[in-house]
C-alpha cells in the first residue's frame, strides 16, 4: 500500500492554490529567482495539481516538481477524468493503477488525493464503496471527494465515507443543501474556494477570509488536518487571497502563543 505514513502526520493547516502560476501583480511578494513553482513554494506549503484531471504526467515530471519544493511542502493531486467522469468510478482499476504509479514520483510530497465528481453523478452506495475500497487497498494517505449531486449530502453518505477514511470537500460556492460544512472522515478538512459571485474569477473579501481563518483554526484544534485551496485563478485572484488567509492564520496562531 502506498503512502501509509500520510495518515500519521500531525494536524496542520495548509493553504495554497490550484496550480502555482504567479500573476505579475504579485511578483514583488515572492523571491525574484527560480521557477514559478520554486518561487511559489517559498510562500506556500501546498498546491493542488488539477492538470492531472485532463492528461497524465510522467513519474519523472512529478519527481521534478517534488524536488523543486521544501521538505514540508505537500501536493494534492486530482484523479483523472477518465476515472471520475468517463468510467464514473466503475471498471477503472487499470487507470487507477496507472495514475498511482505516476504520482509515486512525488514520494513523501504527495499529501492528498482529490476525487471530483460530475454534477450529474448520483450517489450509488455499492459503486462508491467498491471504488474506495479498491483505492484504499492501493493508497493509505488522505483522500478527499468533491461530489456535486444532491444525493451525496446526507448523514448516511457521510457515515460511509468516514468508514473508508474519505473526507467530503466543502466547496464554495455551495451548490447543495448540506454542503455548507465538510463531511465524511472528520480528521481531514478540505476546502476548495472557486470564487463568487463569478466562479473562478471573483476575489474573496477580507471579512470572509477572517471568518475562514477562524473556522480552519477551530477544525485544526479539534484534531483535523486542514487544506484550503483557492481556485479563483482565472483572473489571478487566488494568490492574493491565499496570502491574505495565511497572514490571518499566522496572526491567530501568534495570539495563541503570546
């Protein structure tokens, strides 16, 4: 089984972006030298790789990304659409094995796997249980799932996910009743902030980021490892929002220790 050590990592709050592109307006806040990833990793401790959803990457590519980041840095990697959207979690063992072989290149830098489902993908208990069992036989680290169909947001589904150590993502904007809070396995909280009112474009205001910092701190204090990924990247807002959120969290942590 791969990455069994990830489960034992101490709870932390990781803040980052979907990808590591740095808008020119934010360059002064990062080192001037190095690749985009090296400069990004000087300020953040996490990034989400979502290009893996669209196309495979070589193991050597993942290894190069891992080598470009500090020891404490972690990547979340989105499962390919061939598994989640085309096969819809069925009959995908070969594709899953291929994907896991590729992300092995990250070594200890692999922090979480992300499963994003199509909006039309209704919950089927048998299909979900079988797929997640196959995944768990191959991979022991953190897993988060972002369903978007209303049938996934029930106590029964949360209980099944928790039993297989899978967290349900809290995604913003919230599309379904019950999605206002993370669910599934309580020891992992994974937030994906897509921007609102204009998805992928709008920036979040500082008041919301203040409230978010408090919620993340409370979840961490309750024993959960936390990820917060800013995905409002289309207009370059994610980096600024993520830096602001990190500053708010640092302020809260400093208050705790003084």
